[in-house]
C-alpha cells in the first residue's frame, strides 16, 4: 500500500513496505496504517484501540481536525506537514505516565538531529526551530488490560494504559498558512524534500526506543537530555494561566515527574502541565 504526497514540483510517497523495512529493532513490533485524509489520527486510533494487534502508527497526508494541547487546533495545510500518531499499550497507570511527553520531545529532537535539523524543546510539549514553533506533541490515554496475546514489556496482566502519541511537524509553511495560524511558525525545506518514508521511520524508531526506556525507567534517563535541548534553560520566563501571569523567574529544568522548576523571588516553585504555559520574558 502507498499513497502519494504532492509537494510543489515533486512527488513523494509513503510506502507501507518501505516503512516496515526501515523499522529499528525497538520498533519491529509496530504496524503502520496510511490514509490520505482524516479528521484526527489521534481520534482514529483512540476509537479503534480494541481492534489493534499491537503498537500501531497511523499517518495521514492531510488532517482536517488536528488538535494540540488543551484542545487547541493544530493547523496544517494538506501535504505541507507530517502528521502521525502512535498507539502503544504500556504497563504504567496514567499517573505514572507523567512526563512521557517530555521523553517523546527528547526522542524527536534526537531524531531531527540525526537528520541534520537542530531544534530546541519548550516545556511542556513544543519543538522549536529558530525560536518558532516547528512541531508539537499531543499524548492522550485510555485504560487497558494486558493479556497473553498482546502483553506489554513485563508481561503483566494487571491493568495498564493505552497511550496515543500524536506528532505534527511543519515541513513547508507559506504566508497564507502563517496568516491562518495567526503567528510565525518554523518549517524545514530540507525535511520537506527528503524521502518521506525515511523521515517518518526515523521519528518512529526514536519514539519507540524512548517509550521502551520510559516503560522500564520512567523519565529520569531523559532529564539531562531534555535540559540540553531546553530553549529557556537558565533564562527569565513567566508562567501563564488563562491569560494571566502567575509566576516569573529563572527556568531551572524539570524534575523526575516532568514538572518545570522555576527559581522565583519567593523561592523555587514547580509547575505541572494543564492550562499552565511558559512564555519567555
């Protein structure tokens, strides 16, 4: 199976067989599903969890109802971005998965570095390029139970959690799209012209490796690597909630649960995701 992606004066295609051939050892169990157009790859996988035979990636050439954190719209013109979601059944409870989006951010940054594109991470789930948003991550969960036919890594039969990891990258953004979005965003002409199968498989392979590590060890192995990519490390930032500033101080990195640590005039404070967001000063 394959579908073609029209991209200015060139034609690229996503090929199921090529994607399967490019899987790493960590991603060997992942299945791929390719569609030309859908509302949201996250929504599609969440609705179809009961029918999945294992970890599954769904990639769409065009999404009409993509979502970001806190229900925000993810706008992407057809064929000018890469959007996909990975469903993976994990042994942790929902509470134990705090910080997973930060580990996935590190994985994506590592993958893009391998492809010669330098990016930075903005807490909690944005990928920046040249100080502008280049990619985003949305993780949603659903309860799951392990079984002999579809176990998680430690073969537990206890209740566990489905995670659906949605990723969107801007590959080409024109003035019309920026006007639609309402602010400047980053893109990457280099990634836009490369083999789309290699791009997708490189990202999926790194994410699969990160999920496996996180399932065994949690966020701790990723903390220093996240700090390395942190766009605002050691810089003055403000924390916003519902449009109002609730704190201001120096960004100090993240703790073992993924909370952002901030050195303020009133001492060190920690902030968790939700409606709280970071803004540079």
